[in-house]
C-alpha cells in the first residue's frame, strides 16, 4: 500500500539523484576552470606590470603647503587620486588616496596625524602608510617623491600598482 | 545504482575539497598581487592548473565508470 504511488509515478529516484549529482559535479569542474582562468589573469597582469615605467610629474612646490597641510593630485594616471601631506618643515609623504579595503578616499587628520578612511574607520600611519586600525588589509601604496629645489616630483609608486 | 551513487558522491566530495583549495589559492594570490608581490603569480597558476587537472581527471573517471555501466 505504501508503495502504491511508485506504480502511479514511475520516478526512478536513484537515477534522478545520480544525474543531478553528476551535473553538479560538472558544474564544480567548470568553477575550477574559472578559478584557473582567474589565476591566468593575475599572472598576465603581473607580467604586464613587470616592465612598467612611471612618469615624472611635478606634484607641488614646497612653499605652497603649510605644515600639516595636504594637496591632492593624480598619479600615475589621471584616474589615480593621491594625497600629499607635509608632515614637518622638511618632510613630505604622498600616498594613493584609495583605501586598500574598498577604495574609499582617505583624508589626512591633522589632530591625530593619521590618514583616515571614513567609510569603515580605517586608519593609516602618515609616516609610512602602514595600517594602524580597522579593516584595510594592506598599507597604502606610497608615491616616491624626489625633491629638486623647491619642487616635489613624483617618480614612482611603492609597491607599483 | 547504489554503487554508482556512492561513486558520484565520493568524486563530488573530492572535487569540492580541491575546489576549496583552489578558491583559497586564488584569493591568496590576488591579495599578494594587490600588495605588490608579483612573483607568486606563476607558481600559483601552475598549482591551480594541477588542481583543475585533478578535478577534470576525477570527472573523467566518473564518466568512464558511467560509460562502462551503459
């Protein structure tokens, strides 16, 4: 009596389950292929960046920024925002303005002498760009500055983006 | 049929484990790439290829078993 429905509905549950799981296994292998393609993409990006050169770009004149002041600029490309901070009389530091967490724009807090990401309260050291607090996983990429007379010139990124 | 089900389950679990390792490898490589460590990309791609090959091999094994049944 209990198996009466099996005569009315001749569903082969075992075979059905087998086919479903085999299909799912194929999907897993396809996902594995996707992961491999992703690795190849990272490899291609790494190889393309190996020979990258950075332009020299005048960022600011030393006299135009007061101590604790900042200047925003774009480097190395027009879509890469950066921030230049005058830490002391003769010390300047420049970093990418994109937070390494979710790319929000960081700003300099003169009171705490730290770079702050307002989105998720991430804090970076203004001395070397290292992360001090919050969710950012990596330090801010630093802009390498060269001082020629009263001009500050950006000559590269560390690590190179 | 029961034997077939056990076989497909075993292969599925093995592929799932390999896939988890591959996903972890991908996220770790992406993280180190963004941190500027570019030298890990090549060995990671090779290991990912090996893992994909193992997944493909397991699927092939399943297919051969299924063909033998038919």
